[in-house]
C-alpha cells in the first residue's frame, strides 16, 4: 500500500514540477516565478534575500542592511526583528500565540555561512528578539543551543529586558482554544445551553504553525540564515519545534546555499529536511527541486493514521525555501497550489510561487 501511494505521488510530483518549470523563467537568472507581481527584472548576480511569505518587510530590510555593506547574518537578523516585534504576526516573537498554559515560548536559530558557526535558543520566554539571542549564542559562547530558563538568563546577562509577550489578541485566542479543546474537560466556550456541538476533535489541518525563515547572500557572496518562531500554537509547554534545530528549521553551507522551513515542525524534525535540501543542491538539484524532494521525503515517511487524509496523503503542511550560491531561489510545500514566498534582489522585492506535491 505504501508503494502504491508513493508511486502515485511521484507521478504527481513529476507533473507538478514540469508545470512549475513551465511557469518559471529558466536560465542562470533566479527562478522568480512571481516576479511578474512586481514587474521586476531578474538578476543572477548580486545580493539576494528570501523569506517565508510573512517576511516581505523582512527581505526589504535585510537588503537595505546588505547594501550598507553588512554581513548577511546581521542583515537577516535585522530583517526578522521586524516580524518578531510585530504584534500582528501571531506566529513569531511578540504577539506569538502561546503554549497550552498561555505562556509565549519562542525558538530561533542562526547560521553564519562564512565561518560555519551556529547558535540557537529554544523555549525562551519573555525575550522579544530570540534571533538576536541565538546570534549571541553563536558569537559569545562555545555552545550551539540554549533552552528555557538558561536561555533567558543568558539573554538577561546580555542586557535584554524580560517583557510580557502575550498580547491581548493572543490571550483571547488562547482562551478560545482552551475552551474548545475538548468535550471532556471543564472549559466551555460561549454557548447556548442546548448546543450539542461544543468542542473539537483533533484535526491536523486545523492546527496553527507559523514561523519566519530568512536567508541571504551579501555583497561579498557570503550566505547566512535565520529562523524564528513562537512555534505551534498552544503546544505542550517545553515543546521544541524544528526552527531552533540546525539541519531541520534551517541549514546553510557557504559553498552551496541555504534552506529553511515553516509549517509542521515535527515532520521536519523527523527528516532533517533543511540539511537534506542543501545536500541535494550540492548534488546538483535546483533549489525548487531540492525543496520538492524534501516534501516527498516527508510524505513518504508520514505513517501516523491521524496525520493522513482519506487518500493517504499528509494532511498538514510544511513549506521550504532555498537559495543557492548561484543566486537561484526556489521553494515548495506539501499541500496547496497558491503558496508563495518573499524575495528581494538589489532591484526590489517580489513574490515567488511555491511548487507543491498535492493540490
Ligand atoms: N515550524 C515551526 C514549528 O513547528 O514550531
């Protein structure tokens, strides 16, 4: 049965990839399928930034920083800081949706391509800019990952204020979630006394994951990456997603390229997909082909029945974004034909279509 699923997925993958190539402009220029949205010229050389769809401001900010002569790592962190401090993005930083206890716990990681160093924090509370703390772990420790209280104390040591990151909007969303979580606990949403449909069953497509990933090539041709998130909404306290895990939520090799992800982190953690994407690009895949390959790997490895739909397909989404040393960009997701990601070259920002495995 697994073989059958797998072969029909491969067939679909072929069709999808072919359609996507047809829509893209080929050649040495970046494959900026969505560039038409902004009418921008395509460029093969020069600086480049990519990000998940929620990072249009982030890629523009990162490009400004790169144009001032800064290193790609400083640029991508400056870019995602805009999203970390934005209360309206409920998947990252301040205003991120909290865990099951109503506490905002954040994950972030960075990789510096030229030196091959990495830093990350997981389950950090009360610190608005986890990506900055991840960068400090890279710069000011001999470690790669700090978690929880230790990560917060390290941030405090470096002068970060501890702040309340739970906005009123996120708190109300948490209350709504708690009250609708189960028909078998004591919490009830607002309801009529005779309403039989209170509560909700577990349905993966109704779970909320968000995140921002950002990678860039600077004026010197060096590559760096960051991923930062508040993680799965209403997660079990202490849950660590893929974002702060080097090789899962992001990976960068200065000689090859970079990749990062958003979406269901557990699926990515079980497949080390960002590392896989960079290795596929090293072996000759385009960024888009490599991202599709990672989607297929996840689909092939998804066996839990509650994560599969009636056709045996993963009933959740993961998105991947990648760039290579040659300045090509590409991305893919498991589900949905309308996904896009943000990118910016020296001419300006634009959207790029994500390839996909399943409509
Ligand atoms: N990809 C974000 C998370 O699962 O936490």
